[in-house]
C-alpha cells in the first residue's frame, strides 16, 4: 500500500522543471568527482597498522549512519576512531594519502568508507595489502589503491612525508610498477596497482 495523500504532483512538465526539492539536513546531492591527474604530490596524513576495518575508517551506528545520504557531513567522521583530527587536517590541505598495513579495509563492504575520505581529498592509499571489496570501492570513487612491492618500505614512510606520484595514467592503462618519490629522505620506493583500467573498467582517468 502506498499512501499518496501527501504527494503533490505538478500540473505540467514545465512546472515540474522549476520545482525545488526540499531536503532534510541529513540529505545532500552527491558531490562531483574530479578526475585523477597524471601526477600528484601530496602528504601522508595518516599512517595505520594492519587490519584496519571499514568500521575504523567510517564508524557505524546511530551517530553517523543518519547522514549516509549526506557525503559532506558523513565525511567529517572519517577515521574518527583512529585519529579524531583527521577530517579537520584533511580540510587544510589540497589532497593527501593514507598509508596502511596488511588487510586494509577489512570488514563490512560499506561504500562510505571510501566516499568519506575521498570527499576530504584522499587521492591514494598505500598499503601492504587490501581487503578485496574495499579496494574495489576505492577504485569506484577514484581513489588509487597501491600495494608496496617491498613490504619493508612500509616502515620507511611516516605521517607528514610528502609523496610524489607521476605517470599515473600510463601505469593504470599499461600496468607495471609505480615509482613513488619521497621528500623526507630523498628515496624512492615502488608500488603496484591491483588492477588495470582496461581490465576492470574503472574511471581513474576521468571517463
């Protein structure tokens, strides 16, 4: 049964085109997503340990989930359990990366764990390994999941380091390893992306 007593249909199509939808404070339009550029130079805003769950990236519960249709609002809860200052710090920089250990993004498959940090400027996650579904969610929303070729390089990256990633479009299209340059100790390390654009149809290049 559908109760239509509160529906107010427009009198014509012309009238419908000029109707403004009234939204509650927990609902907002989906933000526009900028294409991933061919080169990024961003700081490591957060370094996490192994087995970070999507509950730690985007907390569940009544405090957060009422805003699941409001990405700008729900983004403010990103990594709240690991670092309550993350969202505020992310707003002060133009783009950033997060470094994680093994099994990054385990747990539930909620897309908001990718959407929230992405809205705050997350461009890439460098980890020892990813939970499969979370890696796919990152890809779907234009965040680059990168895996360390040499797992020991995880120890050499610290919060506050500035990383420079170049030739992104070619690596995503052709495959291969991505060389990441670090500013703190002038050393480089290598990462790989878990998939190629021509294999999975992701839209990193702004398609």
